[in-house]
């Protein structure tokens, strides 16, 4: 696979950064994931806006223009030998310049941002996995107050994801002050009495592009829905629970903390939304 590092395309295995890069020492950086279907990046403008929001949140100037990002990602896509791709790009504050402290919490005065990008095959859930659904566990949300920044310092998410793996489940669903926020690596929707619910964007969650697509499809296909706070009680009493992301797409949670969700199989709303999503992929994402 071919990567891009600070202006140069090179084999991924040859990509190297300084041991004093602030991304390595402090997690001082942000990232973005962009799915590409049939070699076409999906909703790139929206992803670049979210990237800019994250950069603004950590007070780091964007090292590239939107056109430069498009050229970089299209060049990266063209150099891979697979069509459906997951594009990862990361910007850190870089390493301090000569003469500056090697490890100081304060921003270095003269650091040059490190920009890195690579592509890997985009692997989504299989039909069999979607038909079976998955299990999830819940946990108190231990993260900081700016989860809307797509920061590379993801230790809390790593620990929550491992909690799910240790329980033999696919996801940990996070709760803060009695309300649903999101999954460790997904957005969460619930269905209650035919109404699709999901929490509104806030500093306590990172809204995904798939989150936006699901809401657009619900509106386009006449599915009753509301974006509002969802209580823990509503989550646990839901007829259906979904996790969504560009790789999970629409994945039904059929067991939560060992308790059956609904009938214990993906519900009718999840099946309908997944059918709409797959049609949207054919008509729009690959168009």
C-alpha cells in the first residue's frame, strides 16, 4: 500500500516520523476517515469541514487548502490496487524545531505540522452479520468535554472498545449523566414505538457522516424520527438499537448487557433502513 507523508508518496512500510513528534508524545493531533466507493471519496467536503472543526478545536492551522486535500486523497486513491477504500489522514503539531525543548506541554513556537495519510480496503459488515445482529455492553462515558474534536488521543475509546471485546460483544455504548452519548466507535440510534431517535450533536459526541445519511434517509422515506436527548431508560426499553458508521453501516444490536433487545433479532426498522442505505450506496455513493 502507498501512503503520503509530508508531501511525498511512499510505501506505507517506509513511512517514518520523529520520536519527538507531538502526536507520538502527547496525542497532540487530529484525524479524519473518508470512505471511498469505486474510487470516489464520499462527501469529501463534509469530511474536510469536520477536519477543519477539529483543527480549530486544538488551535492548529490547517496546513493544506481544500483543493490540496482533494489532490492528495485522489492521488492516494489512484495509487492503490483496490477500489473501495478507507482513507485515513492525520495532522499533528509536529516536532519542535532545533533549540526548542524536546518535550514541553506548551505549543512549540516553530514546529511544522506532520501530515500523514494512507488507504486500506474498506471492509463493511457482511449480509450474514447484519442478519444476526450483534451484542453490546454499556459503560459510563469517562471522556473529556470535547468529544466533537476528532483527536488522535483515543485512549478512553480504546479501553471501552476492549471492554466490549472482553465481553464477546461488538461495541460499548456510552452513557453520561443518565443519557446516551454514542458508541466507542459508532453513533447509536434507537427505535421506540415506531419512532427513530438519536442524540443531537454536542461536545459530548462525534457525529459521523453515516449519522447524517441515516437521518436524511429517514426523512426521504417517511420514517418518523427525532433528534433529541435519549435517556438510559429509553435505551434499555427500546424496541431496536442500531450502531452506525462507514464500516458498520446499519448494524442492529440484539443484546445489551446480556438482555435481549426487542425480539432478539434485527427489527423491521433496521432492515428497512439498511435496504435504503444499500440503495443509496448504489445510486449515490458509487454514482
